């Protein structure tokens, strides 16, 4: 399962919002259409071209394991 998050811009990068799709995150945060995917794709491009410094993006794509471990 993929989750999309918006994180704070400070050193802690705390999650501000979590959604299951970029569109849902945009609606949740009141952002324009394609804002999340566009920003994330630009981040990936900067990350690939600039290997010396880690670029910052306020949006994160997180893969989460779907299995629930029963105790």
C-alpha cells in the first residue's frame, strides 16, 4: 500500500497530513490539482541530478506493508 504525506519544513519533518492518493492529499490540504505529483517528480529529478546534496520536498511517498501481524 502506498501512502502520501505532507511533512513539516523544519528539521523534524513531522507529518501534517496522510492520504492514500495524491489527489486525496491535495483535497485534504486545499492544494491545486497535480500539485503533489508535480512537486514529488521535481524532487526525484533534483535528487538524481544533484548527488552531493539531498534536496527537500514537503511531500513523501511511503510504501507500507499491508499485512497485519496478529499477536
